[in-house]
């Protein structure tokens, strides 16, 4: 049995899959096994996988597309290793990634997962380095679970390719929630932080692609995120009904998600998508846990409407920026 199971869900990812697989084979940590779960691709994905001459890599070809979350969960059932990593077909790792993640987990038995910095690669934009290290700047790599839970109520700091998990995480939570195709990872990280510490490495050892054909981009265009994050809040609040990871956690997750939804509303308003921005502002108002957040959501909606008045359209960007500054006040308060 290998120490690390690398799970690679794929659907028509042939454009990026070669680089993804090469990055796994190039790992300086050699004790891994990788399984590509191909979701009935119609491109050259299968031939790309079978062309890799490495016995540690194998293919599971689904006869029909089961959805990417179900695909990951089916791959999880096959994982028997001490550690599990999920690498989407359009993402890739730097060679030391597995070695560094396993190293910090092995010296910290109380931690359930480790995460590093991620290079966010977006066409036409400068590369950004994101991760939990932006919020956690402790003297050691270990972010205590209460602190990690508090930070993760603010936003999802973790990109999936930046995470290695102990397989024991999947004893209390055996699968990713298939009712949340967009934010199931955020839910899992929150759940992990309620029962174990998190190891944080600032080094950018993972690469996360954001491109027009990605599930994330398609979901943003369709405006699915606000509705799904609202459902995630209800699930988390039910999880924490009898024991919060820190005092006020059930309210904090609602405040954090309201801030995320309003941030998206501001970006939509800047792009001229007033209808989508208003939908997000209304979702934020419905989720708001207190009068301050409700008032901010109402303010956002009014700013968006004002920016769409014909005579004020030139002021759309500064008006949206004012709204985002107020949103920043809410973020700091959270």
C-alpha cells in the first residue's frame, strides 16, 4: 500500500491532463498511487492516461458521467493510503508538493490536513498566490483547529490541489456533499477544522487554473454560487447546533458567506450585470444573521440600482467600489 492516494477526477480535460499527470510523476516523494476517474470523456483523455508508462498510475473509466463530486467520492472508496490528495485534471503540482505536505503532517499527528500556497493562473491576469497563509501567520506551521475554523468561516482560503488529507478525516465524513457541487470542498475543510488542526505552508507548491471552460467559471456565469453557499451555511449551522468550534461560530459562518455573496454582487455590478448583482444582494439579505448585515445588503442593492440609472452609468465603477469598501468593513468585523 502506498503512503499517498492521488485522486484525479477528469471530464474532457485533455487540454491540461498531460501537464497534470506529468506533475504527479515528477514528485520527489515517490510512495504514491494515482487513480484517474474519467467521467465518460469524449476527447482524448483516456489515451493520454494510458500513454503514461508508470505502474503507479491507473485509469477508472466511467461508462456514464456521474458528476464530478460523485466521481471524487467513488475514487475515495478506492483509497487505502494514509494520506489522500485530490488533483483536478486542469491543475498541477510543483515537484516537492507531496514531500513537503507529508513531512509536515507526519511531525504533527494532531492535524488532519496540510495546505500550501496556490498559484492562481488566470488568462490575461497576473499570477496571484493564494492560501490560508494569507490569514494565518503563526510562528509554526500548525494552525490550531479553533483558529482554522474561525478563519474558514470568513472565506474558503484553500484550493483543492493545495491540500493533503489524512484518510482518517473520512471516517466521520466519508464523502464530499454531492448536494453542493461548487462548495463541497469548503464544507469539508470546515468540518476538518472542527476536529483537528491544520498545517499551513506558505510556499506555492500547487497550481490552480481558472479558465473559461472550468466548472467554476461556468457556475459564476450562471450565478449558482450564492444559492449554494446559502445551503452550505444551513448545513454547517446544523452541524454546529450542539457544539460550536468557537463561540459565535454559527453566526460567523453566515456573516462570512454574506460578505462573499456581496463581494460577488459588487463584481457583477462593475461588469454591468445589474440583474445578477441584485439577485446576489437579495440572497445576502435573506441570509444576513443580524440588522447590520441586513442593512448592508439593502445598501448594496440600492447602490446597484443607482448605478444602473441611465444618467449615472458612467459612475457604475466608483459606486460599486464604494459598495465594496463598505463590504470590507463587514469583512473586518467578521
